[in-house]
C-alpha cells in the first residue's frame, strides 16, 4: 500500500520536470515577446533590425534553457517534441500530457509577464494575421528541421543539442517565410500579444497543424538518415 511518504516522493519526482517545462517555456516566450517589444521601441520602423534583435535574444536564451533544464525534464519546452517522444515510447502518456499542459500554461504566463513589465494590458488579441500557403509551408520546414536536429543529435551527441537547436532556429528566423515559430506553446503564447511578435488568434490553428505535420516529417527524415535505428 502506498504511504504518504511515497505520495510526496511521487509528487516531487513528477513536479520538478513539470515546473522545469513551465518555467522554460515561459522564459522562452517572455524572451520572444519582450525582445520584440524592446526592439520596436528602440528601432521603430526598422523591421530587419527588430527581427535580428528578436532572433538573437531568442536563440541565446534557448541555448541556456536547454543546457540548464535538460537534466531536469529533457528541456522539451515544445509540445511537438513532447508528442513525438510520447509516440516513440520515451514518455508515458500521462507524463506527456502534463508536460504539454505545463508548456501551454508557461507560454501564456510568459507573455503576460512581459506585458506587465512593459506596463501593457496583460492579454491582447491584436496580433498580426499570418496566413497563406507560403507561411504554413515555412512552419512545416521550420518544425521539421527542428525535430530532425533533435533526433539526430540525440544519438551519441546529445550535448550538442544546446548548440544545434539555437543554430537551426536562428537560421530559420531568416530563411523561412514564417520566421520559425516551430513550437505550438510558443504560438499560443504569442497569440496573447499585439506586439511585433504576435500572431492573430485566428491564424493559430493552421500554424499548429503545420507544426505537427513538420514534426512528423522531421522524425521521418531522421529515421531514414539513421544507420542504427532507435
């Protein structure tokens, strides 16, 4: 029979990864949104400079979060990564569901935290409309590349994920039409801001679908490239 001590230990073991996923996703979204707002204030009407500042801040914090939180939760901070791991049997369904919920909550909290810091309304529904086949294809490519990097580096080179993932995201910021959201939780979090980094809520479902399609493609390509299998 389970004891109170067992229950507390289970809560602790499960709680730490969930906290890591919520914190990591929240800080990632806060960086994306906050650097976008700051870039708008410091370089108004200079879209390229705004995008560059946004990209640099994002990839810098992303590398740090992966390195810091990897030992705690695996540093998924992305529901697409969690879903792929669950389907591959790396995570129990219940744990994966907890991760995804923590990521979504953390992403939304990250946006609201930034708005509070900049003295803005906590929730804004005025993000940019991002729609069209080209943008959706960009999200497919961005997410496929992200999952490909993660899956291939996991085989004996996991220490390079903290470098490889930010490198891919930085490149994808500039060569994909969508500027590489590549993360469902980040997409949902960015739907709550009307700033430079925002996305209109109506544009979110198509982005999420494109990201899931991209994740499946990335995993499929990784399997084709691997020589030793899972």
